[in-house]
C-alpha cells in the first residue's frame, strides 16, 4: 500500500468552481494561498489563464497560445491566505454575469528567493518540498545550462515557457525521457530532439539546451513537479482499444488528471477533475491546448478509483489500442496515509 505524509491533499492542490457576477469576487475555501492559479472558462470559448506568485498577480500566460507574458488587472487582484480575489468586470477569469469557470490551484512558497544551484542563478524559485512543486524564473544564456529547482529530488515533469516573446510551451516528462519534448499548446506527438531537455534532471537542477523555447537571452518560467507517494504521480500507460479500458495505479484517489497521447499529432492535452465531474463516470474535459468550451460528451470517460483511474472508453484520445500516453495526476486522498485511514472509491 502507498503511505504518505500528506494526509490532506487539499492543503497543497485544490480546484475551485466559480460563477461570475461582474463584480470583484473573493473566492475562499481553497485551504491555502495559491501560488499558481490555472483558470479556464467552462461555458464558452476562452483562453486558459495562468498566474503565479513568482511573476505576480497581474502577469498572465495562456497554455493554449504561444504568446509571451502579458499584464492585466482584469483577471485576479490578489492571492489570498485561503484563496484568491477575482477582479471586477467580465475579464478572462470568467467573471461576467453568469459565466462559469474553473481554477486549479497549487501551493508553492510565495515569491520565493534566488536559487544558485545551477549555472544560471534563478531570479526567484518558490518551492513546496512537501508536495514536490516549484516555480522558477530564470534568464537564459543561449548556451546549454542548468537551473536550480529546489525540490531536493529529481522532477518527473517540467513545463517551461518563454516570457518575452512568442514560443511553444516545452514539456519534459520522465516517461518520455531525456532528449524528447512535447508542446503543451499543440497536439503534436512526442518529439525526439535534444535541443530542449537533452539531459535528465537531477535532485538539484534541470538542464536546458539551446532552443529558444527553453534557453535564449530572455526570461523564462519553469513549473517543476516531483512525485510524492500518495499525492502525485507522473507516469505513462498503454491503451487497450476497448471500453473496458486501462487501469492506471497511482496509489491515491485522483482529483486531477492531465493526459496526452504521445504517438499522435491529432490528440490534445485532456484535463479531467473530480470537482467538475464529481460522480463516476467522469466526463467533463477541458483541453490545455485549446480555448474550446468544456466537453461533456461520452468520449472522455474515466472512473476515479481509490487507488488510481480506469478508462471507460475505447476513444483513441485516451485509450487507443497499443497507444502510449503520459499523464500527471494529483490526489483527492491517499490510498492510506500515515494516519492509517484508507480512502474509498466514490
């Protein structure tokens, strides 16, 4: 059984659903000050909006776009001790009257401080070592370099975005391996190319090669994730091609799954969570690479179980026969925590 020191996952990751009013709206009940908020309107098209405490509450990025960092006071106005405040108006946070949105929230450690472990000193690195999550802002050199992540263990997944100019989001995933990448804003398959992440990360640094998406003479933001037993998992699975699909063991009851097929350029980065889909079979999907409205069809069908997740679809996006997929998942509750209390399926 999986044991963890994180008995309450919602102290480090949580999902909040909001309905817009057009007025400033304080959202509470997150359980911590979120240092990374990833928001998306659900009821209509709208770009994903990503804000973090390292860059500041007015600095946004869009996971489905190549564009650089932009400044706006029309999304969020503050990171709060138990949540966040949405700005007034009908901005990108889905706060127009009656608009619905989702905000996925992660805890790091505020703005953080400089990390000097790598050949590049970060401007700021904000680290939550308990939950295996860090945010690092650095300035590239154009030559192969290392960047400190502060996690104390090697990250299993790294997401990097160039801030000052347009460029794809670069994703390293341990299941794909060093010398490969995928782009979060596209549907592309796994690419074998060493010009981004040519060396596997270590317990102190990750390596960026010379491509402009990870290392040019400009500023970058990196979100790094290490695996924590009973709380997070970054792995892979192979589809079965039948509706009684693949079971993926995580060691916890999932609250959030981001997955991508790695051998296809026609499938997107699907996001399913237990807040938008509180009852099995979960089917409400958003795409990290698309501004599309939430998909509530039968195609993305998955059971969130006490120790993992199981696909209930033969759809090639999620469970095509013999097709490889990568995923990242965060827990609602561990299978068994240090308090020896087992969780149950929903």
